């Protein structure tokens, strides 16, 4: 029996006030919890860059006064492909802006931490000033001496660059449209999550497809694209999917997949950038009901038929995944 049952990633970003100079600071915390098959928690390793020897900082220009800042304890980071990491981030920015028609005004801070052994469960905390400068702060753990780019790059880093980062930059782009209502922790759901998460997944999978097709097929498989919209319960739940819920990890992942397929089906008729432009030009705020109306207005298709088309789209994607795997074998 496998030791690990699952790993749960929780990310918190909260603002605090520094007692020393009374200037606001941001604390970024990342917690990964690993659970044994018997339900017990694995011990958690604390990762604190401030206590690590040999930390270095590298800055890369992302244009328009945006910055990629990489903090790392990797002594030979440039020789192992750090410039390739920066180039990927820059291409990701260009892709998200091109696909959404929205501007990304803030930069990214990455922590690349090299360890002899990557822990299953860990906590990470970093403090930085000027929240307005950073749209994303992320951590990737890197195996000792592993390359930072190419086929043999660590999975955690590849997933960050080709799936997590484009998804989160998608949130940053959509966050620049004040008319589009988002769910707020503890608040009433606006029923827009299927649209927002679906759009961000479309962006993430589009970027990985362009950059690393093999990884893209893997990410699509994780979303169960072949079957996720075959169940009536999933179709009933999707358009009312709220941020505050009691869903398990598997159901949440499937809802991301269902939302992505729905947006892929919708954007066969109208591009995502055109949709977002319509939202940005509205004078009133937009909730989930308004998005369903917009779907019908822009395509002439109601939600039930759109979900049928989304399911068919997922089956076609799965066929491509299977054929590609057969060619490899």
C-alpha cells in the first residue's frame, strides 16, 4: 500500500504591520499537508529562506516596470537554466495578455529552494514589502543538482511554470475587470466561479499545450476530461459552484475540469478576449446568472446544450491524448 493518501496544498497571503517601522508588509504562507493511508498526518518540515545559507536574489525585467524576482539557494542557478525559467515567465505574461486582452501590471516573486530530499509535507513563510509590486509569490522545491529547464527539470518547477503560473496570472487578468464579481471568503457566492476558474484553466492548458505538449496531455488527464461531464450531478452543480463548499479534493479537481471544458466549448464561438472585453465595457456588475445570459446571447446556445458540447469536447481531447500516447509507445 502506498504510504501517502494525498497531499493538500493550502496557500494563505495576509497583510500585517511591521512593529519596527510601522510599514505594511505582506506575509506569504504556503502549507502542504500529507496524509498517510491510515489517516494520520506526516511530520511537517519548516522551510525558512531567511535561515538558509547561500540565498541569492536575481532580478529579471518583464517590461513595463514589472519585475521577476527569484530568491534561491542554488549556487549555480544560472548554469542550470535560471535564464530559461525567466524567459518562460516572460512568455507566460505575453500569452496571458494576448489571450485575454487585459494588462498584467504587477510582477512575480519566486522562491526556488534546493534540498537534498523533498519533504512530502512542509510549511513555508516569506515576508516582503510593497504588495502593489507583486501579483504572485510562489515556491518550488528543487532536488539537489537538478536542472531548472528541459525534460529533466523537477516536476514541482515544471508544474509551477506551465500550469500554476498561467492559471494564477489568469486570475490577475480577470481581477482587473471590476464588473466581474468574484466570490469572497465568507461571503455569498456570486455563482461566477465556473466562468472564472474555467477561463483560468483554459489559459493554463493553452500555455502548456504551446510550451510542452506532453505536460499538457498530463494536465488534461488529471482533469478527467473524458468523463467529468458525463455525470448529471456534475452538470447540476457546476453553474452554482461556490468557493465555500464541503467538496473533497477529487470533486474540486473535477469541477475545475468541467468548468474548463465549458469555457472551451463557449470560446469556440467567440474568443475569450472578446468575452472579457464585453464584460469590461458593461456599466453594471456581472454575476453568474448574467454570464449564462451572455452565453446564450453570444452563441445562441443554452446551458444544457453548452454542457453537451463541453462533454463532447472533452471526449475529443481524450482521444488525442490516447493517440499521442500510442505514438510514443
